[in-house]
C-alpha cells in the first residue's frame, strides 16, 4: 500500500505541473480573446470521450477516498482536475491569429518571435508551421480549408507591416519581397 501511495503522489505532482500549465494557458487566452483577428474552434483530440470518462471515474474515486474512507487523494484529485475540468476548458482556446501573435497547437508565439513559416497542405486542412526565432522549436497551427485564404492574407499583411521579419539573418543583398514567402 505504501508503494501505491508514493506512485499516486508522484503522479499527482506531475499532474499538478500539467494543471498549472493548462490553467496559465486559459488565463492567457482570456486576456487575448478580445484581440482575435482570425480564430476557429480547437478540434477535439483523439479519444476525447475516453478522457472525459476517465475524469468521471476519477471523480468517483476521489469522492470515495475523501468522503467514505477518509484517505488522502492528492494524486487522484490532480488527475480528476486535469481530465474533468482543465482539459475540456483548454479545448475552448481558439486557435489562430491574434493581434500580438499566433496561437498554435502547443501554445502562443508572438509575431516578433517568428523566424520562419511554411505551409503543409492536405486535402481537408492545411498546417502552418511556425519556427521560433528565439527558441529551437517549431509549432504547428492546423488551419481549416475555409480559413486558408484569409490566413495567407493575414500573414502577408503582418509581413508587410513588419510584425514578422525574416530579414537580418544574413547579408540580404537581394531585393526580395518578404511578403512572397507566405
């Protein structure tokens, strides 16, 4: 029983970190929500119903442990909070373009941090790959086909406004128009 308590506590700490990250993303979204330029609903992840069912099951376990058997339930509570509340809440974050940046799959990237962009086109959707100038990562923004043209125009406008700049990485001896990179 001691090993199980230790494992659940370690899982609880991990889920506490995940909960804090999701809660921070939701707060940041609430602040940026009014500055949306072009956004669309976040698609449900695969097995979303299973995640909700896990949340309900964890709710029963937490209730049993806290109310009926008077045992601590830290790990189970953190998992319940994640699956039953924060995961569905994070699905409300609108993916797309905001006044100060792009909200992609794994978070927000400001316009001045964008070091490169490229498109991956499919039959049902396109994906904008955003490469960070400051960090060594790329984020993906799935763009529904009905928003594809508007997204390309918005990126072209942001490049024209110099919100996104690809210049400054070399000698720049050519007369290349950065707006053509979209």
